[in-house]
C-alpha cells in the first residue's frame, strides 16, 4: 500500500503551483475545473513520483486556526544533503516566503529547516 497523493486547499491556486514548480521541480497536470462546485485543481508530480493535489473553490473557508491546528501539519522533502537544505532555505526565504526554523539538527537527529509556501503551509526541508 502507498499514499496515492495528498490534497491541499489554497486561496491562490496559480501562485502556489508555481512555487512548487520553481523550488521542488514539480510538474503540473492539466487544470481540472468543475463549474457546478467551482472546484479547480492541479496534480503536481515530483521527481520521486510523489503527487500533491492543490485545489481551490469559491466557498473555501479562508480562516485558519492559530498555532498548531488539527489536520495537515507539513510536507517534508528529502533533499539529499545539508548543503541542499541550506541552499533551498535561502532561496525560498529570498523569494519572500516565511522561514520558521533551522536549518538545524533536531533532538532526534534530523537536519531540517521549516519554511512556508505562499499560502503559509509548512514545508520541512530535510536531508
């Protein structure tokens, strides 16, 4: 068994998809749109084969709980080296996205940095 994909609702669909294309080499599918529900989405496929469905709709709940809400916590990308984590953290931060922590070695031995995509969704960059 494997996870087929993870779904993520966002406000700015195009900007978020472009972020994952620019920094994580994602390839987007054709855009899906359902005029009845106003739902639209892209499937993003990463070089490893993992997929992320990024979608939006007109009646999307645009409020967010503060702190650590239940549900989606973060996406983690393994980059292969500490220098790759450092470099991508710097690139994403320079692009104006929020940098939350790291790079650092955590208590359980992970070398990681945590940044956000343009919608504020957390992304863990690790070796």
